[in-house]
C-alpha cells in the first residue's frame, strides 16, 4: 500500500530506528490546522503530533503534505500519533514574513515540478524562469508544460523559445481539452513519484489535474467530516494517487509558488551567465564599464541575449532586496524572542495550536 505512495528501500533504511521503536511509517496526505490525514499500510489515519514533536516543530517546522512520518497507531480508533519526521529529499518552502524563523514547507518529497504555462498569447518567459528557479531550489526536476496547444496553429516557435530558456529541462506541449500530449507528459513521472503543477492562474492547471485524475476526481472531492471537537471542517486529499501510478500534490499553496527566495535555483537557470561573470577580469566587476568585462563582451558580440541579462540582474536585485527584508525580520524576531524570554515567556496553548499549521 505505501509502496504506491513512493515508499522505497532508502526510506526503509531511514526508518529502521523508528521501526525498532515500534512505529509504523506513513505519508501525510492532508495537513490541517487540527491535525493530519496520513496514509499507512492499514489505510488512512487521522493523526496528531506527539507533544515532543510539536515542541520540536517550533524549531524544525511541522510535517507537511508529502512528508514521511513515524507513527504509533490506535487501531481501534483509526487514529495515530506522529512521533518523528523522516528526512526530506525535496521541499517547496515558503518564507512568509511571519514564519521566517521556521520556513513553511508547503510540499515535501516532490520529485517532479510541471511548470505550466499556456500557448495562447500569455507566454511569459520571465515568469517561467522564476518557476524554474523555484523548482530547482526545491530539489524537484522541472518539466515545462505548454498547455492549450489546440489554440495554437504552430507550437514550434514557442516550444523552441522555452527550450532555449529552460536550459536542458524537458518541454512538452499538450491540450488537456483534446487529450493531446498527455502520455508524453506522464512519461516523465515514474510510478511512486510525486509531482506538482505550478504556474499562473488561468493557464489550465485545474483542467489538467482533472484530466490526469479522470474518474478519481470524484473520490478526491471535498467531504465533510467532524473533527474531535465536534466542529465540522471540510477535508480532502492533497496528495492523490494518479491512475497511472504516480502521485500529485494539489494544494493552493503549491500553486501559488511565485518568486523564489534562494539564489541557488536562479543560478542553475542562469548557469551560463553565472559562468560568464566569473571570467570578468576583476572579481568585483559590476559589468558596467570595467575593462575586461566578459559580460559586456558577450553582450557586444551577441552571444548573450540582453533580455536574459536584464532579467538575471532584475531577479538578482529582487533577491537581494528580499534577503535584506528577511534579515530585518529575523532581527525583529530575535529581539521579540529575547524580550519574551526576559518576561519568563511560556508558550500558551493558543500559541501551540496556532503554530500547528505552520
Ligand atoms: P488554472 O487557473 O491554471 O487552474 O486554469 P483552468 O484549468 O481553470 O483553465 C483556465 C481556462 O483555460 C478554462 O476556461 C479552461 O477551460 C481553459 N483550458 C484549459 N485547458 C485547455 C486546453 O487544453 N485547451 C483550451 N482551448 N482551453 C483550455
Ligand atoms: Zn563584468
């Protein structure tokens, strides 16, 4: 059962100490303020964090959709307690201003990021660069998906443009409406691997998810279920098995991934430019009027596209600005923390609960 969800020999090795402690493995399929839904060999279980893990989570962050966890199970009640989080292979992280100390993981262990953009006129190379960077940074492999090919007489030029930009990562064009290109798209996803669709609103992500899930969509639709306080909350699966054997993480958080907050991803996408800047005569070259500037030379002889250079710079500046903001917020948080410690601050129940979905 959990093999379908991507359980592997490597995970089994990581899990050994937990197995010795009598725990069972599971993968988080839903993360909610009031708890988790975890899939395990005995089916889906409603789970909560152990007190100790909840305490640790204030430092290391909470388990997220896609995470593998170690649980003790109450078989009679079909509930579980999560005691440990297994090491993540990949993670999509959002650094919201207020959760800077513990970056919020919005999806873990994603193998493949489909970067979705549409053919009909609003092809935005800059945005694709950012999504590519977000994917690289998470550790997932990016595949660019050009949707709505049925609206485009000749998909060649756009595909070529994206291929140039995507620096070696695969590009597939599809029409969800006509069912064209879906096999080629799914060929990138091995059984047990997990994918996400990221991209701007309106490019056709929901339509594609529905097509990929086919009949299964019904089973994933929201169901109402009571939580243990008798309140009613809406719940649904955010990690879903695809009929073909892969899995998809489909959450609003993942879809909204926008600007990347790390330079890593950007430099992979702009690898060629990065290398170029290192061949400038001066190591602190500002690439303005310095003698021996490799960037200027490449711009002059046409080997570097001025657009790409401009966007590399723009992205760099934005990242620097974000870093400054992040540092300021971190300082503020540290000051608050120290102030709190002086007042003999103790976590209130509300704080613990409020942090449960971070
Ligand atoms: P999302 O915001 O990315 O989830 O985009 P949607 O899936 O909601 O699609 C936005 C619009 O594009 C809808 O009107 C869809 O019917 C349309 N659309 C999606 N896929 C295709 C396609 O393959 N061909 C055409 N012609 N339209 C599509
Ligand atoms: Zn230079």
